[in-house]
């Protein structure tokens, strides 16, 4: 599975950005993780091909994850961004085949929120 992410950049606090990630095949679950300098990678949001979503508490109500199954693409709309959202955001895909779960990662896209 190949993942192609885009949409990072520099934005002021309170602004918005949208990340996109396309997969080379149909995937059970897609989502975003992030890693800030000196910190561990953490979950941001995930969505299954059935539309079930999961959000980190820190982004609930500000970020919205969605997906276009026909395009194998997931989107992360990030609103009311805060400086603490600054991180490298990684697209994640979880494939399930015959009970075997395999995770794939995109190349990462940098989001910088200035105060």
C-alpha cells in the first residue's frame, strides 16, 4: 500500500488547514497521527471505510476527519489551530486481510501553527 499525503503548511493560530492522503488500494481504516519535536507519535483521528471515527481529546470539536471511499482518500479538516498542534502529521492506513492487520505510513507533512 502506498500513501500520498499533502496539505501541510504554516498558519497562524486560529486558522485552518486541510490535509489529504490517498491510498493505492481500498483500506479498512485510515487516519492521521502526529509527532511534535521531542514527543512520541500520537493519534489524531481515524475513520473506517464504514464511516466510524475516532478522535484524540485534544482535537475533538476542532478537527474533522472524512473519507472518499471511491478515491481511497482521507481528509483532515483542521480548524481553530493552536500552536500546540504544530507537528509532523503522518497518514496511516490499516489493512485487514484474512484477520491479519498491517499498518502503513505516509511520508509525513509538516504543520506549523504560529502564535
